[in-house]
C-alpha cells in the first residue's frame, strides 16, 4: 500500500495510466528487477481515495495442518489523480515489491519493513529510480486531484434531537472562537428553539435559537463536505440523517484549555 502525503514538488508530464500501460511496465520491470520471477497478476484501475497503488491478497490454508499461503493477488493502481509518469512508474515498482514479498510467502518486519526497504534500495540503485515508502503530492497534484483537502467540521447536536454541521476555517483561532461563540449563543436561550422544518442545506441562524447538546469536532478530507461553505459565521446546516455523515475515517479534534489537539485516525493518511 502506498499512502499519500503532501509536499512541494515539481509537476510535469501527467499521465493517466491504462491497464495496458501498467501491464507493459509490469512485464518490463519483472524481467529487469525480479528475473521474471513474478507470476502474472490481475491489474485493476482504482478511483478510491487515500492510496496510489495497492496489492491485495487473501491468506488461505491448503490443508488442516498446512501453513497459510498468500493467494488471489490483485494489483490496483489509482487513476483518480493524473500523476507524472515517473511517479506512476515508481508506484508500480513499489507495489511490485509488496507482491514479490507476498508471493514468495515471506514475512517482513512490518508493512514497509527490512525486506521491503532492502528491495526498494536495490531497485533504486540498479534502476536509478526514486521509489519511496509514501508518495508526496505536490500542490499542483493536490489542487488537481481535489482530494485530501482537509476540512474542519463541527457536528452540532441540539437538545431537540436535531443535528447540523458547520465547516470552519482550519486555523486554530477560528476553531476555538467558533466553538466558544456557539456555546455562548446557545447557553442562555434554551426556550427559543426554532420550529422551522429541518432539511438538508437548510440554514439555521444560530442567534435566537437554543438547545445545544454537544459540539463534536472532526478533521476530514471527505468530499461530501465540499458542498458546505467554510466560514466563521454562526450558521449551521441541518442534516436529515446524521448517521449517514461520512465521518468514520475522519480525525477527531479535541478542544481544551485554548488548545486544539488532533486525534489521528489510523485509517486516514490526511495530514494537517
Ligand atoms: Zn506500500
């Protein structure tokens, strides 16, 4: 698995790989770097977020007392973002190293452990490549992909059972100010609950409305939240079905003593 992180990087010559392209590279690299020892592998294109490439497989036991075997390999290359050809090729090589280790039934010390790093260094040296553990996206790649744009989301629960969301600019002072402002606005007006119908995107001006039960803060790159404006205004968008909010992979923010602490979700590579 090759996760995505962010960094400045020169951007040029973007390509969108096809299955044929990946297959050609795979065959070429298999011969050059793995003595053609890698068996054929199904190749799929992926549009999922959060990784550039991935080799998946299942662990099966052949007989009752036999050892586990890795089988049913699939190589996935992400085509959601147009990346420079060199990055695409290095991603294919990165995944081929994972495949090499798994298909030989070796156990590495970790996902990118000693075996992986050894092979990565060998191929970088022999092929003058720049394979890395995780690819770093340039600003241009990031802007083009429009993924991993982190948003700070406040999920506001009202005492009457309704739930709303608010996107706040991600500067610490805005987060702290908005939280304080919202709690103050609600604290003394519990009787003035608006009876307006709740609908998606319905704007509820906070002033004069009471009944706040909780504010939970998240940091997420889910594009679902792109439809809500980001501002410091005390304005909350009511959600019909709060259970459907895509926050399972979001990082949590904890606010205390004038500080904002990021509680990292291990399933998300998004960085602040
Ligand atoms: Zn990896």
